[in-house]
C-alpha cells in the first residue's frame, strides 16, 4: 500500500510507477538541460555573482585560539547590536495589541522576512510524495513490544527525471496501544552515508550526534518515549537533500529547479529538511497507529536548527525539543559569540540558508537582518518549545562555547511577549533579554510554554530528554498513560 500527496491521497497503486506514466514523464523532461554538477565553491560563487557581492567577511575560528578571528567569548563584546526587532510592532509602526493582529498582520510580515532573507521560499511547484511501507517488524525495544515500519517517500520526479528523490522514514509504535499514540519524530543521521565532520569545532552546530556526547548514562530517547506510551520516528533529511552546497542542484531543491542553480530567495537545506518533516506528518495523518494531532519534532545541532524551522513553519506540529541549535537556529544572530552569521555565509554552511542570507556576511551586517531568532521562536507560538543545551565550560568533553548557549537563552526571553499575547506563559524570568541571568546548570525552567534546560555535559540533548518528557506530558497525552 502506498500513500500519496502533500496532503495525502490514499491510493491502492503499486509503489512502482507504471510504464505509461514513466514514458510520459521522460518525454516531458527530455529537452531540459542536464543538471548542474558544481562544487560548493562554484555554486557559492554563482550566488555571490547573482547578488553582486565581491567579498564576504570571514567567520569565526572555533579551533585555533591564536587565530586573529578566534571566536569571541567575552560577554562585554557579545552584543554589538543590542536592539532586537520588535515582534509586536508592525512595519508601519503600529503596535500589535491583540491576537488577531498577530495572526492576520504581524506574523505574516515575520514569515515573509524569514522566507526572503533567511531560510528561503518553498516553491509553488514542489511535487507530491507517495509513501511506501517497505517492511513491518514486530519486535521489542527494551521491555516494550513494538511495531516498526520502514517507509520510503517517493517524490514525483516527472518534471525532471534525471533527479530521483526519496525520503527515508522509520516509525515505531507500541504494539499494545489501545488506540493511536503521540509520536516524537527526530531528524536523524544515516552514518552509512557519513563522509566526515563539517569544518567547525567538535561540539559546534555542524557536529554529529554520537560524537563528544559526554552527559552521563541516560536511557535512549526512543525507550523513554515508548515507556511513556508514545511512538517514535526517525527521518533522515540527507536522504532527500544533501548537507552540502554541491547538492543544491540535486535533491528536492534541485528537483524543483530542474537541476539548475538557486535564485537568491530560493529555499536552503534547513527549509528543505523541514519540508520533508511535514511530508512525514502527512503520512502520519493516514496511519491509524498515530495520533497525528500530537506529533512532536526533535533534532540536535544542525538538526536542532531544522527542528525549530519545522516547528515555526508547520503549525500542525504540537511540540518541539530544540537541541543545541546555535547560529541559524535559536541563537540570536546579532550576537558576537562563537559561531557567527559569517560562518553560515561561507562555503561550508551557506547551503543551509537562502542565497539572500549571504548579504549579511558581506555588504550588510547581522544588525541589518529584519528578523532574529526570538521571532523564529514566536512563529512557534502558542505551541510549546523546549530549548536544550549542554555545558559551555567545565570538565573535558563539555559542549563548549561555539553554540552560544546564552544567545539562545536571550532569544527565549525575548520571545515571551508574543506567547503572553496569545494567552500562554513565557520562560518565567523577569523579561529583559540583556540582563536576565541564566539559571544554574541542570536547573530547568519548565513552568511556562517556552522551556529551557542546560545540562552539564556535551553536544547532546540526551540528558535533557527526561525533563522534556516530564514537561511535555502537560500537553501530550497517550491512551497508554494513566490519566
């Protein structure tokens, strides 16, 4: 059985396209130019040429403390642009005073700015996805009997048959559930296709789960979810969009552009990864084992960035655990600490963002951005968001300073007014993002709908999962949980 759509149409067709449809698809794309096969450097230069940018400022160096551009860790120098965009002031200067003004006027303005300048636009011609259940396995995860489905989302490539895109997804639900269960979905890694580290320091936001993850013995997140009566899912974002600039003419971004380079406001990998998560949620809406109104999203590092982007753009997701997302995620981009905007505009990470984002590492500055990460959190409102980090200093193996834990804490504080406007609770601090002190290590702020915890370990959210589940149980309810 397959499931088709970007909103789902259930079909009884076989997963393999029939020969007639294949012939039509091939003839429709016969006259297309061959997909570009550029390096990241060539693609990056093309975008600079489109934007008329001659030079970009170098990013911070997170490894060599003797380098002239070594990362700043001096709080006195960390806020060169202390004034943030006001999420409750319209572009015409009018104050937003009601929830209706937020939903009808201000929120669309913020979405437009993120679309155009930061993460890029999802194109109107994005193709449909047909879901195929490849296998169903009855087994145990720990002490919990489970049913695991391996799924593949086949993306319609009739517009460009030279590019094939599939979405890898695994769904595990408790076998003895009396009804549909909530599901937490993680942006996961496929280490079989892992070619090496990114260019930042270990523990930076391009590091991978499973490396430098000091944090103590904690049950894995799947077991925690299953023992709580939830299901768990893993989507592999690099199965449908590569994590490099050379892949921008391939994957779902390349398919929509028929293998040609992006325009400046086209989507980057973060927005594409979020699109894939939304297509997985489309499938969950058709699966009777899943309560699709109670699906959460989680990810770490670069996938922490993808997590908060997913939560911001798709209001069907019920809750989010945002792990160590740093620059491009929950961290304020106006901060001068650790990883910078200029790191994300270089050839190693620019593919995460819209092409227009390069402007803020060259002719413009981070202070010129029309939006910042507190407003990304606000796009999640009124839904609950948990922001997770590890330790910046302490014993060997801690997360380090590159991710700027304080910058994300400041963003969480600054996001509070929108949550309050919508009748929800903020982080629970006095409310001044410049002066509110961070809580001690391992001390959770979980009384509000924005939550925070910084554990004393490394680049992982594993030590914060038990606290997240305790907090999330206020919002997410399983038929297997005692009421």
